[in-house]
C-alpha cells in the first residue's frame, strides 16, 4: 500500500518494481498490499500470469472487483493481512498439488498507507482534514482514539517515541492526557491541534503532527510486526529464481527490510528490536541473492509530480537455484 498520487493513484516506482520483479508468462505472483491495484494491474498487463492479491482493507478488496473482471481467472483477491500470506494462500490453493503450494515466482510488498485511506477523512488517517480518530486498515480492533484515550502517559510517550521517532513524545503525551480529562479525544483535528500546540515549528516544513499520527497508525495496525511476518512468509513462498520486491517509505520500515534481506543473502544482518534473528534464520542465510546492494530511489521526475514518492526506497532479493535443496536438508535434519 504505497503512498500514491492523490489524483491518479499511480503506485510509487512502478517502472522500477516491474523491472526488478520481471513478470513472465505463466508465472505466479503475489501482491501482498493490493491497495488501489496499481501494481497488480501492471503485473497482469506485463505478462500472461496469475496473481494473488492481499489487502486487509475491505474497501480495497471491493474496489478490486473491477480489475478482477478485466483479468478473469488470473487475479485472485484475498482479504487479510499480508503477514498471514502463508495461511491465506494455503486456504486459497486447497485444490492444488501440495507440492505446488508456495511456488511463487515473485512477491511485491508496497508498505505504508494508501492514498485512498489518506484521502478519505472518515478513515481518520490524515490530519489534513477533520474526521473520526480511527486509522484501522481492517476497520476492526482498537482504533487510534482507543489508544489516545486509554494508554497511560508513559506508555503513550513510548509509542510516540518508538514508532514516530518523536523527540517531544513526553511533552505531547502529557498534553494529551490532560486534554482527555476534559473530554475524550475523538477527532483527527483535535488531536492534530493538541500536538501542534506543544511542539516547535519544524524548519523543514513538516507538519508538527506528522510523527505522532505515524506512530499511532503503526501501533493500531501493528505494521512493523506485519512487515516481519510478511518477510518471513515471503522467504518461504518463493520458488528458486523467485524475487521479493519491497518498497518502504520511512526509516523504521526500511531498516527491517534492509536487515532482513542482508541476512537472507548471507550478509551481516545486525540486530534490531524489530528484527528477531528467527526471521533471517527462516530465510536461510545462503538462500538468496541481494539484487539491490543499495536501495533504489525514485527519479526526479516522479518526485516532482508525486511528492509522496520522495521517501520511497526499493529493495529486492532473489531465491538462489540451490536454496530448495538446502531447505529440504534443514527440514530433514
């Protein structure tokens, strides 16, 4: 779910994604973050292939019906979290030979929030308009309003600091807790005003509420945990020669992806609070080739026409031909 142009919903770095994924006729692919269907439509248009597309947002799945009609029998829409891709595909492919399950030629993950979600004020993702303080991609579970009105001051400060990298997290948490004593904080406009009122103006022009809204969205949707689970699942689903392409939009996302891919390709993966060693172990240190020693970035023309693309980073790995044999040896052991 990339951050796309609000007018055209063109996915970020589409040309680079297609070139790296290299879809082929007869191939089997997975778009783990369907969103507006930009990547899915381009993949299906580039080759006579089959594509499974996952999205946790029921609105995205409903929008996908039009695209599915354009590619009958080739696009299969699955509602759920991409972190659960193993279970979702196993359920979808019950009629296939068990040996074929997980034999994918490519997977693409477009992380973050989609412009559809940002642009609909009633979803509560954006501070640019007023709406209910929601932020739930799946429309189920705890909302941002639930977190803002129930977390203790220290716990709320920790969320803002760890997931938003907000240096004024304690000050913001203190102001929020004081304000909610007067009345629950239920709208994006009220929360944004409270945050802006207690942080200095950013010389770069970034809205003072940006980091806090990011932190709450990540917490509501467990997005970093979702990335970890999705990367581990993708590593198991790819066939030899299959490629995983990931587009990330901020440092917390990209750090997880970078370390995971480094570990999967036998490079030093390092350690991280959001990157358990089990992830790289499941991916097999010698099982993949790193296709992007340095992250690919969008070109100037794209960032000029779509400012949301400026922070995008694309990374990719490819499963090695001998990795299937190595995996079976580990399983037997």
